[in-house]
C-alpha cells in the first residue's frame, strides 16, 4: 500500500480543498490537515499556499503531485498483480463514462459486474466524452466509455455497441406528430443542444453537416450538459433535442415526451477506450469484455 500521507496529499491536491478531501477520504478535516503537516515537515517545505480561504500548490507541491500520481498508480498495479498471482479477482477499477452512458446504461453493467466480482472496487467518474478521453490518456482512469472514437494518440478504441439517436419534443410540439423528420425540417424549429465537448454534440453536428445543414445556422436556444437537463427543458415545449433512444424509453412510454425518428437515421457507435502503453490488469481486461457484452445486450 502507498503511504497514507501521500494518498491524503493527492486528494487535497485534486480537490484543492481540505474539506472536500476529508469528505472523499471519510476522514475529519483536522486529520487531513495533520497528515499534510507531517508530509511538509518530512520534506522541510510547504506544499500548499493558504490564502483568503483557498489553497493552491506551491512549486514543490506540483513536483510532489507528479510523483504521487505515479506512486499511487504503481501501488494499485502491485496490489492487482499480487491478487492475480493468488487467483483472486480483486483490486481497484477506475471507470469513466460520458453522461448518457453513465446515467442510462452503465449502472446495470457495474451492478452485475460487482455481483460477479465483489472484491473489485469500482469507482465511476462522469463527464463529457472529451474529458473522459483526456483522463484515460493521463492514466487517471483505467477505461472510459465514450460516444465517439478517441482522438488522442496512444489510446485504443473498441466499439462496444450501436446506439440510435432520435428527436424528442413535448407531445404538443409541432414535430410530435411527424412519422420522421429530416435535418432541413429541423432547421425551422428551436433546438436544445448538448454542450461543446459532448460526444452527442459532435455526432449531431456532423450529421447536420453531412445533410447540408450548417449547425451554426440552427435556432439554438440553449446548450445543456446532460440528457436529463435536455429532457426537462424539452418537456416545457421550448424546442426539440436529439438524444439516444435509450434516454427517453420511460418518458415516451408514459407519454411525457414524444420521440420522432430521423430521416436518414442517425446511429453511432459507443466506444471503450484504454491506454495502449499501460499494463492492463486482469480486472480491467475482464471488465472490458463484460461491458462490451452487456452494452450490446442493452442496446438491442
């Protein structure tokens, strides 16, 4: 196991808050402060600047953080390798997922994986596809599930399933009674879009361009950061959005929202991404294969 003081330092540096680090570590704030004080005394230098109720890393703190990330990753890797030698499937599993996948597909996958391997400590980080890809490339996540192929060199992308996107709107919105809608038709209506950096945003912008409609010319009313936010705004009748079919199954069955297919259809591949250049534990490899199988089952 890595030095506890280093784990505490890493948490404080990550959150830039003693309070939030204490919450994340299930420790009291005085205990966190004491661990940092001990580390600073050992190195005979300050690792954090404290001013006006906020903290920041000193140059020495930046140096220690770089080594702390590597040391903690190696500690996790050692624990995993030793457990594999004893035949146990155990150890940490750091999974990142884009918002749509995390909210509507991954809970069941993680739940069933945990039931099979209760000694695996899975942790889920939720962000947009661009952020998840960056964290996998930085080796702060073992595997990511995102809505577009990885662009960063050194990452391996594997298609795990196919996903259909559809237009959603309020049941009394003018598009609700259409059997299908074309990109040119949508240009006449108010659009509630995902935020830049979202995999869904990238896919829909490309779709409009392929069909001779400039995304910049759409009547964008809002840019929102999650499918839940899109559904909430669309339900008020303000405009339409484009989301994964899996996102609105419950709402369309209840009649709260209407779902309209696109013409031509818009489908995308969902991707599992992981580093090419990093040791891959048996836990990570097993999860990748399990997730691919389960996500295909959920998307069918």
